């Protein structure tokens, strides 16, 4: 019997990278999983189903509030309610502020920040009624410190840390907790794009570009893995996490310790 047997976890953006890794760790603990995201849905679903739990998928575009409402209603209909909500879907765009496309700013804020507000407001009533719930917001080291050319992302991720604190305060006397995870570099498709851009811009190899990226920010010179982040999510869900409220926990190889 796992820590989360009989419970349901909804992980946004769980068809790839960190979301998929967290979903897998929650499934190993017995949670039924509602997946969301784009790309190779069948392969991602098969990875989760291999753990033996029930898996459902909803293709809501997290930039669209009506689709988020439909996804939350679908999860409630399928499994009764959402016990663990992981707000993970996210995108990146890199440009100086004066060149930042307005449409990209709006998309980054909608997907990385506003979607978490919508999913949280829709998940909370059932969690409060059951007096148990876990809301885990996947922020970033960029929720704690900034980098140039990432205005929308840094604003959204700092905003997500703020939303985490408010959610934790509004649930402080209940069995619902809300915390944020702040990863440093994780080698997912989102970061591989930045590695590729660096390799192309500087005419260097993929490995050299990875070392440069790590060297700029991450003293450990190691990528954090989705499985390590999943382990932290499991900790937040366990009994030792009962009174952990409103933290923004960095797993970043020393990035923000500098
Ligand atoms: P990824 O590109 O591998 O995965 C992103 C996921 O979000 C995918 O499942 C994708 O389909 C989904 N997604 C994107 N737009 C969506 C939309 N409009 N609606 C629904 N789903 C959508 O990226 P990742 O690195 O795994 O990133 C996951 C989260 O972790 C993001 O919030 C990201 O900001 C955060 N993060 C990543 C890193 C890193 O180094 N990779 C570091 C810190 C934080």
C-alpha cells in the first residue's frame, strides 16, 4: 500500500519532463493520475500506467480558463475529486524586454501563473470539504532570483511563489497545504532548446553548451532530475509534510545560495 493509494493526483503539463517525472513518483505511491499536456500523450500515459494505477488524460490548453474548468470537472467526474494538484505546465521565451513579443508575454503569464490560480480555485472546495489536500506549484530558481532576458518567466515564477504563500495562508488551519518547488536546471525539452540555442550561437558542441549553461548558474555542475523533484513532491504529500506550508523549496545545485 503506497502513501497515496486511493487518492488522485492531477499534474498539469505531465506529458513531458518534470511533470511526467513527478506524476510517475506520485503513481509509484499509488495515486491515480490525471495527466495533461501536449505531444506524445500515448507514450507518457503508458509510462504512468506501467506503475499499475489508473490513468486519465485531459488535453486542456492551460492558457484557456474554460478548458481548465472542463479539466477539473473531468477529474472530479472520473475519480471523485483531486487530492493532489501539481501546477507544473510551463513555457519559456527568451528576449530583452524591449524586443519581447507581447503575445509571448501574455502566453508565459497565462500558462506559468494564471493557470495555477484557476486550477487552485477549482480544486480547493473539495480539498477543504475533505480536510485534506496538497497543492504543489512548480516554480523555479527564477521564482527566487532573476536572469536577464527572461522577464515574463521570472515575473510568472515569482508570482507563483506569491500565490503559493497566499494559498498556504488561506488553508493554514485545514488539512490542505500548498508549497512550491524551485528547480535549477533540469535537462528537459524546455532546457534542451536553450542548450541548442547556445551551441548554435557560439558554434560549440552540445556538451560544451550544457557545461556553459550549468557553469553560469549551478555550482554543483549537475542537472537536477525529474525523479529528484518527484521525491520532494512525495515528501510534501506525506505525513511529515502536514505542517509544511508556503515554502518555496529550491532544488538547484546551489544556484540561489550564491
Ligand atoms: P517541458 O517542456 O518538458 O514540459 C512542459 C509541459 O507543459 C509539457 O507537458 C507540455 O505539453 C506542457 N504544456 C506547455 N504548454 C501547455 C499548455 N498551454 N497547456 C497545457 N500544457 C502545456 O518542460 P519542463 O522543463 O518539464 O517544465 C515543467 C515546469 O518546470 C515548467 O513550469 C518550467 O517552468 C519548470 N521548470 C523547469 C526547469 C528546467 O530546467 N527544465 C527549471 C525550473 C522550472
